[in-house]
C-alpha cells in the first residue's frame, strides 16, 4: 500500500509540473488569448473549408 501511495504522489507531482510547464509555455509564447477569438490550432491558411 505504501508503494502505491508513493507512485500516486509521484504521478500527482508529474501532472503538476506538466501543468506549470504548459502554463509557462502559453504565457511566454504566442499572442494572448482574448475571449471570443476563434481558436486556430495547426490550420494552414490555404487549407480548404469543408463546412
């Protein structure tokens, strides 16, 4: 049981570090996200529109 608790503690710590790294990446790169702006993720400007 102690081993499971240790691995759970490591998993929570790894998730926290990953979240902080993602937050730092979002804060220091790219333009700020404004409410109402469309989200463009990996979309080429000349890609065809299928809608």
